[in-house]
C-alpha cells in the first residue's frame, strides 16, 4: 500500500489530524495489531483508496531535541512516504523549525501537501492564505479539532497517491528479499559481503525521482532484489528513536518483499526485539528464512545454548529454514540462496483441491473433531483459496477449535512441506 506520512513540528496538531482522518465514518480504520505497538501506523481508506497513514507525532515523547525530531521525521518522510502531509499551525505561522523541515522536504522529491491547521476563525484563515508564499501550492485549510476541511484534504491526498504504491511488488522480475533484524545484527555487513562478492546489477535510474532504495544482486546464477536497502545503508538514525524508525522500516520492507531473511545474532541471546521482528514477518504473510549471523564468534558451549534458546523461543517458526553464517568471514553465505528458494517455492505452492480433500478425508476419519455438547463439527470440503502465502479455506458444519486447526496445519506441513512459508487456515461454517 502507498504510505502517507504526517510530519510537522510538535504541537501543530498532527495526532489530532490523524484521529480526525481515521475517525471519519467513511474511513475504514484498522489499528494494525502488534507491529509497532507505537500506534503510529494505521491502515486507512478514503473513497476506495487504501493507504498507510503514518503519524510521526506518535513518538515525540520519547526522543529529545526538536531539531533531532524534525530531522528524523523528514528522513522518514523521504524514505517511506509516497505523499507527505506537512502540517503547520496557522495561528503561529512558519517558525524556524518549520523552515528546517521544509528545506529537507523540498529535496525529498515527494508530493508535499501543505496543511494549515487550527483554522477556526476568519483571522487565522487570512493568515493561512499567506502560506501560499511557501511555494508548496495551495495550503489545505483545516481545523483538526472541529473537523473542517479534512474531507477535501483527503481528496487531495488520494489525488496525489501514485497509481501503484511504493509498496506494490510486481509479480514478475527478480524475487524480492527483505533483510531485516535489529540494529547491529550485521545486516549491512551481510549486504556488503553479498554485493562485494557477487555481481551487482545496476539499474538505469536516470529519469526517476525515487531514491534507489533497492539493490539487485546476482546470487547463485539468479538476480535477487534486496528491497529497501537505503535503510540499511543509511546509519545516521540508529541512535535515538531507533526502535521507532527501525520498526517502520521493517514494515515497509516487508510490505514490498516476498521473502524475509530475519537476521539474528548467534553470539547474543534471542531477544524480545528479535521476536517482535519475527512477529512482523508472520503478520505480513511473507515467506521466512532465519539466519544466525556472527557464527565466527561462537564456541561449542554457546552453540548448545543457542539450540536450547531456539527450541524454547522459536518453536512457532520451526518450519522456517535456518542458515548459520558469518557476514565477516563469508561462512555459509552461499547457503542463503537455497533457503530462499525453498521458502519461496512453499510460498507459491498450490495444492490441487482433489489432493487436499483426499488428505483431509483420511485425516478427519482418523481424528474427528472433538464432540461439543453432543454435536460433531464435520469438515465438508476444503480448497486452497490463495497462494503467497497459501491460504486454505475449510468448509465445516460447525465451529472448528483452534487446537484442531493447529493440528490440521501440522499435518499439512508433514504431508506437503511448506518449509519456509506460513499457512493461513480459514473456516467457513455451512449448514
Ligand atoms: P546492522 O545494524 O544490522 O546493519 O549491523 P552492521 O552490519 O553494522 O554490524 C554491526 C557490527 O557487527 C559491526 O561492528 C560489524 O563489523 C559486526 N559484524 C557483522 N557481521 C559480523 C560477523 O559475521 N562476525 C563478526 N564477528 N562481526 C560481525
């Protein structure tokens, strides 16, 4: 989906505006569960157009220094957004902080909509009109608290959206890989290693306005696109506010990828941050490969300890292929490609309906759904509704318990593999 970022200095009313946009009856809002927990990334819809709405005000409390915040917001807008809403306070006018932000936004080559907020009376309306001077076109006059102007603003946002978002991943062309992991696990080292030892395909970027955010590298005789590598290459933001920024980046990368390589550090205990990143991948529905980096640093004892940690913390993704590598020495970096291929093949798998039903028929005959209140839920029919990732829809005569669905998934994996791919199981109840 395309991304719309709301930027502006503190207190101009960004979050109020976001609430206003999401609170409108026409905007179907979903606070996407789990991912950032920062409540800053929202799925929004306006007149049939879906987009991500990013509230950069969401993390203001946690970082220090206005200049820093402004710089970071601008960076986010440049890196992630297809359209930027630049919010200013019409009752105050343009401050030096606004000007700073503006300077960076001008370089960003993204459509910028100037939003003059807090226009509640005729006097501020006059002042808002003066904002034409900024050279960002017509100021969009709104009052986030009263709701004025937000519909027109959204119309303008939708008009500025690209036909296909930055997020749109084409079905053809090289397969798209997101290299994700917490800071310092070695993402950029791995990327450098891969790019350094293999052929890097240079796109002709002349005439495009976008940053070259992707890198194409030939590995194992095939070209692979590593998406969103600008965030890996650019390290200036990995200080304050890094968590927030990193989770946005990860999400954006996953959005555009087909398969994720989650990089973990073999020499360090598996952390909650690692698990959060894995959760993000699961929520994204992308294929998954786990790679343990810095293998050169660990000894026998740590290796055993790591195995125990994996058993304890990563049981829910035991289906993901694992590569133990070292970006520093290059050990087993050639094992990435086979793992990626397996995961993508599973992700693309389609089981013919007849085979699926034969499998389920046998399974259910041997292990029927448990009786509940004297009633027996029966499985009538199943079909694979989708691939990438595989989604199986089961038609049943009644409710299927969570445990029973898990059981079916386990057996599906035993029979059909699906190594490296999540499986979605949906149930429709039919009389
Ligand atoms: P990123 O934040 O995930 O991009 O991590 P970097 O690639 O910047 O790596 C963080 C640190 O770990 C750097 O000091 C690297 O030199 C080091 N590093 C990365 N990979 C390895 C590895 O395989 N072995 C060792 N010993 N150090 C590594």
